[in-house]
C-alpha cells in the first residue's frame, strides 16, 4: 500500500477480520466512485436538426454530470461531413470541473446542425 489516502479503514478492517478471495478496493487500487475516462461522439449532421439535436444536447449534459460525480475525464468530438475534435485547454480528455466544465457545457449546448453524415471522415485540424 503506497498511498494511505486510498485506504478505506473500515472496509479494510472488515476484510482482515474475515478474508475472502475478493480483495478490498484499496488493495485492488480501485477508488470508490472515481476513475476512468470516456469520449462522447455526437452527430451534428443535418439529419439531427430540431428535436434530435436538443435531445442529444441534453444527453451530453447528463453524461457530463455523471462524469463530474464519478470524477472521470471526458473527451468530446462532433461529426458531420468531417470529425471535429474539441479540445479544452489544449487537451482532449479533461475533468468536468471549474473553467473546463463551463467550456464543455458550452459545447454540449450547441444545437446547430448542418452537413451530411460521413462515418469515414478524418478529424479536422483544431
């Protein structure tokens, strides 16, 4: 155990009292309600105009709330006839907090759609 901050003393004590094959999270180096990262890929082509765009925006905002709660990093990309990587402070994966959260929310609130869908397009330059 390199870091005491990851240790849940009660969970560890209970496991020591009655060891099982399943190790406590602190031994497995798993934090409770934390970790990981995921990318959101959002279709902004013309076929998503109107209600679909508002629904996608709402879904992205909910995913960002979940990422904030679980202290996860989020990457955000939009596509229509080209892929548009969205960087926050020069990084693709960022934590949903502070200034970075405001920038991610601004991206998620975008409901404008145009172009056609191209699943094979390469990313555009940032």
